[in-house]
């Protein structure tokens, strides 16, 4: 049976966080973002196979703890067939393993000694127990029991009587081992389960008995994402509380190997080393660079690639992503929706390669040689001082930042400067309109990519998804798309993948520093800029695990968000601003300026101080920044940033 469903948006939920809120959660895992599964997932396609029996075997080798050899470069490429402990016999009846959590599948020859028998009863769930379809949206979700029409592989009831079924199984049944990511405490770990599956391909003349079951499972498990990624891992052993290497080896590497990614690991040895590494690496060997670090290493990697003579190829080919092992981890929280290294790795494995805008920074001391790229933020004033000047209490982890901000606010320090801005949406109303327009556009783009791939798959089966959908729904006209709540697919002209490749001219600076401020830039009211408290511009919604500083940030809307506060704001008014940082509601406060901008120049009037760019220290001299649209590829869960609820604020 092939059952098609209309694609639907993704509903963000924080169920896991809620579920776990009663338990003690350490600072690594406390921010966990989930998506609700619903029956209309865009990844839902067709049911082609039915499961007969879930088997058990006796092999329970667990080798998930990976080697921690202290080499500067570990070559882990190639698949060494790691073993993971089996959960055969341990899963409750009707457990669903969502496709979004399946890492690998393969045929096995050995007949196990135990199995789940649910075939005897006509009402058995086993009759159609591989019933649903890939669902990338629920990769972080525990799925203990099978609700109606869950998408994934569902396991039948368990039985002790056995061998008769195995010996009498039909020739179409296949023995398959599925490796999947299973929640364990605050993490996900690879586990395996053996299944005896009666594979019944769709009875199309174009499908035959030999259509491959394992390929079908893998296809559904890796919808819209690159399978068997080739990943260059850069670990900053100094990152966070100095635990990056251990975090990567224990939380990330087992999942990467289980999903047959090939990985090569290098360690940074000094500040700035990742720039050199990215500038000199062999880009032909990889499709992904994963930074097991905070946000400092992705910043360096982007700038290392930028300085390569073949930078166009590098940015077109490589997706740059983060496994959160630092103290900031804004990239992981924004892009993978989690600050937990194992969930983030699962996201990396399952995420969609998406283009994001970068920001190009120029200052007199380096602009002539080469400007610098920023993917996250630039800040001056209170936050910059706090970010950099609390380095000495790095051992405190993320708390160092909160403590520093509180201290600086109490001091009421001013950071006088001149600011010139090229606005895209100046007022808060204009900003909201811009946000809603571009959020919908981004979502349509992603749905389109997913739909295109889906249609290709359907075409491969000589199966017309669209007409089936329309026949089922009796509706020929699904043209209208009203944002994410619309369940119906929209079909529009295909995005040309070649046109989406960047070219050398995309790196060209539009507003060179030495040409002065263009006449269409506006000067910020000196009354505010001379009493500046916070100046913060950014491209990702989170700047730290619990700080949603830019709730209106979008991956590729061609703008950056600017937030400004006045140091004269009274303490009683500063309180709701600071208390709103976790929810992002600070931008709604009347004392806070919030705009979407294309470029700016800031000229500090102080002689002591600094800029912080992506959390890195930059010199205190005039800084000019412009947006560089869609320059960089990264991995975004469901093709978008974590939901910030800005629309409903
Ligand atoms: N081996 C090393 N020794 C010292 N510093 C290093 C080393 N490797 C990288 N660095 C520097 O460490 C800084 C912070 O890196 P990273 O962002 O990974 O960690 P972090 O703990 O999250 O830091 P932050 O709090 O700035 O986000 C970067 O500026 C980087 O250049």
C-alpha cells in the first residue's frame, strides 16, 4: 500500500524539556528542543513494507565508548562495523522507532534465538507494523508506544514461542538489523534491534520482488539529508570547561560512526589555529566541517575558508556546523535546536543543508588585507565588555556571562559612539512585517526542496503523488499557502541548484571602508549613541543557550538584526529587559531599539575597550559591517532556525 499524505509544517515543541524539567539536568543538556510529530509530516510518503516479527539475539557487545587517544589527528574514516548493545527483548509492545532516529540498517544472516511473535492474531499490530514513513521532525523524541499512524518502524508484541514462525517464514521475509538513536538519560545513544520483515513492495509493474528493503528504510530515514557524510571534525580541547574532547568522543562519535559517516578529527593547539586548519585542509575529502567547540571555532573556520584561493568551491561544497562543546554554543542552539552534544549530533546527521547569510566586517587594521566574516554577532558596549572581560572566570561556564552583565549594568557604564545605519526595516512594525514575509518565504523554500525530492521519489516508483493526493482529498486547488499552518503542499517553479551556488562576486564588499558612509545611511540620534549601553547586531536567534537575543533572526532574509539600549535607562526599566532575554521579549520593551538592517558603521569615542565579533575580541576602532546573503552552508533542523515564537509576541 502506498498512502500519501499532504506535507505539513513542523510544530515546535519543547516536550522533552518539559518532560525532564523535574529531573536534575546539568548545564549541557538543559536546553533541549523538540518537535511534535504530527500525522502530516512532509516526510510522510508511503508505506511499502510490513513487518512480521521482531527478533532477539544474544549479542550485547557495547562499544559506544570510543577511543580517546591523544593524537592531534585521528583518522576515523572508513566504516569499522562498530557494535552497539542490542535492545531486542527490551522494547515495550508497539514501540515506534521514528525514521528520524534510524541511523543505519543492514541485512543479517544469523537467525536469533528469541523473537516477538505477533503474527498469529488477525488483529495483531504486526500485520502492518512498518507502517509509517520517515519523520525527521521527531529526532529528539521518545516514542514509547505507537499512537495512531505514527511514522517509523513499529515493533510488534513480544512472544516466547518462536521457531515455528522462523522456520515457516515466507521467502519474502528478510532479517534486518536497524541501528537507531535511543534516548538514555539526557542523551541519545546508538542501539540495535533485529527485525524479521515481510517485505511487500508496492505492486507497481515497475517494482519487482528484488526491490531492496534496506535501501528503502535508509531512503526514508535520510530524507532531505546527505547520507554517509564525510566529516572533518575540529575539536577545541580548550573550549568550554575543557571537556570538548571527552564530550565529542563519548556523545558524538558513536552516533556518527553508527550512521556510517566517515570522520577525521583534528585538535586546535592555539588560538587562531582553526583558521590555519580551514585554510589548508583538503576540501575535496569532505562535505561537512563539524566544530566540537563553542562559537569561536566556526568563526575561525569560516574565516579560514574565506582566505582560500578556492573559497567559492569551499563555501559551495562544505557545510559548517557545530557540536556544542563550548560555553557559548549559539550556533548549535539556533541551528540544531539543542545545546546537548548527542542530540545535536543526531541533528547534524539528519539535518538539511541550508544557505545562511554572513556578515562582513571591516576595520582599518585589517580591512585592506582582507575583511573578516561573522556568522553570529557583533557587539560593543556592555555585552562586549562582559563577554571578553570574564574570560578569567571561564571555569564558571555560562554563568560567567550572566554575572558579568549584572555587574556592568549596576555600574551604569556608557559607551559613547557614532552609529550610521542602512535600514531594511527601521520601526518595530516594519520589522514584524519583514519577519512574517521572510519566515513564510523560507518555509516555502524548504517545503519546496522537500516536495521536489518527494516527487522524485514518487516518480521513481512511477507513482503520481500529486494526483493521488488530489484524488484522496477531492481538491484540485492547493495553491494557497498561508504560512506554516497550511497542511497542503504548494507546487511552484523549481529552485535551480546551480543558481543557488555562490560566485566570486558574492564575496565583493559593497561598501568599502575607505569610501566613507554612503548618503542613504542614517545617523542614529546622537542623544542615544552618546549614551549607549548595549549595541548588538546578529544573525542567529540565540547568542547563548538561554539568551534569545535576536528572536526575529532568520537564516537568509538578507538582513541582520540590530538591538540598542540606552545606558540612562533606569534600573527598574532595565529589569524587565534583562528578565526578557531568555524569552526574547526584551525587544518589545519601548526603551529597546530593534531594527532589521543591511549595513552599519560604528565609530567608538572611547579609547579603551573592544568589539566582540562572534564572541572573539576585535580592536576598538571604527567597524563597518554589511550583510553577505546566502554565503555559507550550514545544517539546520528542518531547514530553519529554532522557533522563537516571535510571531506571537
Ligand atoms: N588549544 C587552544 N588553546 C587555547 N586557546 C584555544 C585553543 N584552541 C582554540 N583556542 C581558542 O579558544 C577560543 C574559544 O573557543 P570556543 O569558542 O571553541 O570555546 P568557548 O569555550 O565556547 O569559548 P567562548 O566562550 O568564547 O564561546 C577561540 O578564540 C580559539 O581561538
